[in-house]
C-alpha cells in the first residue's frame, strides 16, 4: 500500500500540457526550467484526472 503526500499550500497553475506528447518530448519541464531561470519557483506535477502535466507555483496572497 502506498500513501501520497498532499500539499495544502495554495498553488497557481501557470501552464497545462497534455500528457500524450511524443516520447522524449518534455514541454512542461522545459517551460518550468525557463520560469526557474527567471527566478520563479515553478514545478511540474501530473494531474491524473485531466491526463495533463501542470506547471505550478506557490499562490501569491494579496
């Protein structure tokens, strides 16, 4: 049995990429790398419900 850790930190989705891209193609990872190069703490997560990779960042509260 495996357990998953769920983050309760508010997050915002910057971009969404379909999971069915060509083998070896990682557009979500490239997009996140570009954001990190700009100083944005982006990360890639998989949304199983929509079969998509999401590039997320911590939400900014105002």
